[in-house]
C-alpha cells in the first residue's frame, strides 16, 4: 500500500559545508562552538529560567523519575559523564552513565519508573539505538539528545532535544560535543529547579563568550602541540569533572594524531598507572575544580618527580606553586561547574595542532567513520 512520508527540510546552508577560509573543517567547527552553544541554549532559557517544554520535557515528570540513565558511545558518552556530575551535584538525582555496547548486554536493571537519556550526534548510532529500544520495551521514558532532525533515534524516542550544531563534517567531534554538554547543563538546571535547589542558568547563557575567549589561546595550544608531536605515549589526568573532560581530551588526541593516549582518574595513579611514567613522558593535567586542586597538584607532583613533562590546564585564579608544571594553559574564569565548557576548546586545539604537525589527514582519520551505524 502507498506510504506517505513526512518531509523534513534541513535548514543548513551551503556555507556550512564549506571550510570558509579555515585549513580544515575541524578547525572551522572548533571556532563555530560559541555560535552553536548560543543557538542551542538561548531558545531554552525563558525569563532567565531553563525551559525544555518546547522539547516535550515535563518538569514535574522529570522530578518524579526514580533514576536517570545516560547511555551513549564515544564522545557522546563523555558528554554524558559531564551530565552525571552536574545532575547529581545540582539536582541530587542519581544518574548511571554507561557505554551503549556494554549496557544492553549486562541485563541492566531499568524499570518503567526510570528515564533513559540517549545521546547521539547522528541519531543513527546502532548500539545507542538498540539501548533506546530496550528501554522502550520495559516501559521506561526515553529522551534523545541528537543533532539530526528526523533521524532514527529522534523518531523513536518519547522526547527529543535537538542540538543546533549544524553539520559537522570532520570525523572528530567538537561542536557536537560542546552542544551536548550544553544540553546536559540545561537538564541539570531544570531538575534543580524542580527539586527546589539553586542553578547557574545566567552563567550558562554567558558561556559562548567564555568559549570565544578560550579560542584566543590557539597559539599557546599550538606551542604545546609542538612538545607532543614526537611522543609515543601520553597520559591525561583529572578529578571529578576534570576527569570527565580528560577522557574527551585523550580521545580527541588519539583519534586524529594516532599517539597512544589514555585518561586516568588522578587519584588512581598510584594504584598501577604511575609505573608507566618515564623521563619526558607528557602528562596533561586538567585542574579546574577548586575543592580538588590540592589533591590534583599532589598527583601532578608525583608524576613530575618521576620525570614527566607536565602540561597543566587550569583557570586563571588557581595558584599551583613553582615547579609544578612545565607549561600552564590558563582559562578565563567562570563557575567551576561550567569549566568543562571552557576547557574543552583548548584540549581540542591541542589535538588539532598535534595532528597537523604530524601531517595527518585531520578531517578523515584512518579507520574511523562519522556515523557508526553497525555494531
């Protein structure tokens, strides 16, 4: 029988698919992040309050879910990790984050009283789609955070929050990640309001300007990249939100520079990983959380004492003392809960310039695809 398909029109213009004077799409997309965040966040802040009602998200229902699951793959999962930290801290709601390919096979305990949030840039990620369907089978509410209107995940989810990153051509995700964590903040603030706690909506609205300011650090990031280009192995460390951020920084570097890189919770170093530190090995330490700075600096001193070359990323108000790091990238100051948005761009730029210096195809790294539609 005839099937009548709904017609969806993409509002992306031709300029979005051109480099616009940038050497690579990845660099162009890094610089598009302030606009992408503004386009994603601004329509969802009404009279200074987070408002997701246009996306079908009911604040009262959001409050009543027993538990929240955030499931995704790769970079999207790292955005979910940021979401876990801020939702639990600001809204005091338990959140479980998992990799889609692992979640569906471990017989997860999910019920009709839970909320399943799936994050996917393309909306076609096979493992994430399977998790969405699993959640729907048990009657759980489903919320998709996607960038592509009319994609498979968007069509099947109960609620959809579209990110407004526009087309992302480079395989390594940058602006899609930034808008995904923007949505995680909006959800955290909405939940915080529902539970009667404080939030940071006004500061989130100012983040495009902060991100734009961090992009001015490109020369410093290029210089740091020159110190990494000959490294065989690299370590990223951080605590709390900084650990979530270091996971994404490490992934960006390895996928486009092909340098072996791992991220590790700084407090776990002495439980084995510190044995990998050799003379001159680069360690990138992210330290933006003031309550954790003393402990993070202690971990930095441990790797420095064993010969590591330390690159520290922190905000401009943090004092770490002499000799703690070889190089310091100082970020503009904002609320520490929002620091992942400020620190993401320098980490992306470090990965980008390292790849350029190695002569790699930045936009098309080997063995990778933009949309993973198979398991």
